[in-house]
């Protein structure tokens, strides 16, 4: 499937990048280089290379394990700095920005592993980007999804040109790690978040290969915060995105700043829509911590040498940008942290939407036809890569806040019954909280009672998700000893709200962590409810009139025997007042 001419051109470019090959220690040369960038190595190569880099550069590089996969494999990272600042303690003392570059979150999309080792060796050998590792610490995670990497086979990515064999998209437990940042179900993500909490990277670079149509553009560079997060800090995200796109464009790439997926599947004429990812994704998560995330998506239909070269160039560009601006950007991140501690009472966007405002753009594609298929029975697009063509198509890239919620005055309260589960999640994200050591009667808090609660009909990422409608309202509640108080006055305030606001897309509630609170457990037998109803109407003529009016004016209610009986059951002392009560409260007074 590899086209000969572009392949040879890419290989020639990579030969220049790999020029130190003849002079490098043999144990620093990758399987990919030896194969002419046709193959990629197994994970045992990562283990050997990680140790070999530390051996070859004992002052500048440290190989360490930061987790263990469900199948028992070590999760490895390289900490690299020209001055030997290779521990978290040394980083804090030296006050250097950390750049975390991650490959293989989807282990079939493995360009980042080979490109990262290639770039790292060239930089450490002084052949490339001189001085970039003096002013920052690089954390390189060659493969995040290690078990998925070892589910190794041909055609794991049928719409991707190379390497010959590659890993699998999901983990051994079938988690998609790039849907797991907030809920952190997987051992791999829990290990990654612990790494992030310890090292606090200013910039998190997530290396992928896109799926999708055939076109000439070879890479997408997306960064947040640009549309979301702290408004002032968005200027820094915009600068990083602009500068990296400029750098790699000079090296022959044709990057775009949006994900190149059509608005309507398989229809190039529908154009593109930019937007903000939810916090389950890397680029939806880190701006909630007031840090930057970059998504690098090379194009799957470019051959492997081309994709490795482009990924290599993007990695080098990020390191150069952080070296040049890291001190300034770190100050901006800390200023965003400080602003977050003062977010109480302010409106905070939990979701964003793309407006219908459209700009027509010239997009470098190929000639194509759309014809009805006798196989699928639907319109199918067929591309002719021998005929470059400019597509004049709509781009929708005006992004605005959608769901906005006012931050609580002091924070959130989690009752003791739910404290252990919630505390585990908060610890995983490095969020500050404390246990309440006393009982408070009739505490003045806000509660959220769902007017409607709808469970998803199918499982998604091992969860039955929940969507609720309702609002926060003042209500005195008794708070028992052992409850958690989570202050809003902390740098991760936006992340706190993303976890606790019930209508946020990736809240703990949305992921089904509180489903029990929305399931009815106690019932009244219907013959008992019938007697109760007659007794209530006999005692309360107004209630009887209300019931008759509802029967006469609401046909659906009138036909639903269970709803008619529940009308009275809800007014009986046996009714569970906690049903549909979200077991997290807001408070305007610190506890």
C-alpha cells in the first residue's frame, strides 16, 4: 500500500535525521531505523533503549518505571535534562518547566515512539536543537498503552500505511485511554496521573495518527487552552500552536489547527468543524489544571517514514518553543493557578459549542467521486491520489461557551457514605480536600434533585452513563462526621467543577458513579397504595381536587396506573426523600 515515490522521498528525509546512526552506540539505534522505517520494535526494545539511554548519558538521562500494566509490564519514562535535573525534587529546586511527550496512547498509532527516540538521540548527541534541554526537563513516555502495544499484528490499523505490524488501540482491559483522563478507571491512567501530579508538566504532548479521508495535508496540531479554560492563559496555548505550526510548515509539512474529520461522514463537501474536547480526552483535561496539552495527529494515509519525520519535527519544535518561552509560560500558568483560587461565585463554562458561523477555506485534497455502492447501499467516496485538487469547503471554528455554572461560594460537600470513593478520585487528580470531623445539623447548603434522570441504554467505556435535569436549590441538610469538604479556592478549581457539577459531560455523576442514588429501592404494594390514596383524598379535599384535575388534563398520566398511584405514594411518609437527590452538595461556607 506504500506509494513508491513519496516513500523514497520520506526515506531520504529520514536518512538525514538519522545521520548520527553510523556514530551512535548500537544499542541506541531502533528497529525502525534498521528497517528503513518499515517496521517498529516490540516493547522489549523500549525497555532496552530506556536503560541504554541512561547508560550512554548517565548525567542527562534517567530511566524509571512509573507504573505496571494489568498484564504485568513496566510502564517506563525517560527524564532528560542537559544539567542533570532528572528528579521531581531537582525540577522544583531548579524551577524548570517540564515537557511531557507521550507516544502510543493508541498503540497502533506508534509514530511517536520511534520519532521520540530518534529526536532524543540527535539532541543529546548535539546534532540538533542545541540547548533545548538546558532550559527544560523532558519526560518521554515512549508507549503509554503498553499491553495494547504487545497485541501486535499486521493490519491492526487497516486504513494506515505502515508500519508492517503495530499494536492495538485499546488496553488489555479494553479501555480507550484517551477517554479515561477524568474517570481514570485504568491502572495505566492512574499511573499517568500520578506521574503528572509528581512532575507537573507545563506542556503535555499526545502523539497520535488520525483516521479519516484521503487528502494532501499531513498533520493536525491542536492545542488547549485556545478556546477553553482560563481566558488569559489561552493566549499562551495560542502562541504554542501558532509557533509549532510555523516551524513544521517551514520543514515542508502542511498542518492544520483543527481535526481533519468531515462534518458529515465521508463527504468532503461538508467541510470541517473545530471545537473543544470533553475532559475525558487529553486536550480536554489539562487546561482544567491550567496547563497546556497538544494533540499531534499525523495523517494515516501518509507512509510510515513520512509520519515519523513529521512527528519528529513536531517534537523538536515543541522542545524549542518551551526552551525559548518556558519561563514566561510558566509564570502565565502560575498566574492562572492564582486566578483559579479566586473563582468562587464566577460563571464557569463546563461545555463549549461551535457556532454556525462559516468561513470558506481552500483545503488541499484529491479529486474524488461519490457513487452509490452496491455493497453497502449508500453513497461512497472514492479518491484519486494522482490528481491533487483544492477543495473550497466550509470551516466552522467559532467556539463559544455553552453550559455555564456559577462556581460555589466555598466548595462541595460529599457525605461520609460516598467519601471513600470520591476521595480516591480526588487523590488521583491531585485535588485538595479534607475530612469534616464534626456533625452539623441543618447545614445551609445547596442540593441538586433531578427532575429527570436517564440512564444510557448501553455501556460506554465500562460505565452506564447518567444524564440528569434539574437545578441547585438551597436546602438545609444534616452533615455527619466523616464527610469531605472540597474547597473551590484551589488551582484546580475548574477540574473540581468538572468532576462535581452533575450536568458536566464527564462528571462523576455522568460516568455513573452515583447511579444508586437515582434507583428506586423501596416500593408500596399497589393494593396498599390504593387504600393510601383514598385515605389521603378523604383527609385532604384539595389534594383530591389536584388529582382529579391532573387526570382530566394530562392524558398520559390518566392512562398510567402506576403514575396515578405514585402521585399519592410520593406524599406518604414512606416515600424515599433521597431518591434522585444527588449525594454531593454545594456550600458557600467553608467547613
